[in-house]
């Protein structure tokens, strides 16, 4: 079973999805309440923590060097593997 997470908000009555769903046919779902959100007046939701949770590669190596390393470490090689 593959689980797909989609961010959403619950306002006490309805669940509102923040992204489009990747599926269009009926699905069973599990709803997990992560943390309470307090909205003051018409203030917009602060999604800073949500977006900060997405990791990114951080390195001081230039892109050319990274690509060289990737190519060097590929599995397909002309010479047979050593055992």
C-alpha cells in the first residue's frame, strides 16, 4: 500500500485541501491531525514550518563537480567488476 500525503486545513467543520489530489477515483483515506492552527481574524495561515520541512541538498561543491562525481559513480562501466 502506497501512502500519499496532501496538506489540508480543518476549520472545525470541513477539511480543505491545500493542493490538488493526484487521484480522481474513490479512495479510502486516513486523516491525521498534526497540530492546532490558530487563525486571528483574516490573517493568512503561516506555512513557514510546512515549507521548511522540505529538505534541500546543501553543499559547497560546484554543480560541475557534482555532475562529474555522479557520472564517475554510475553502475554501468566498460570494465568488468572486481570481486
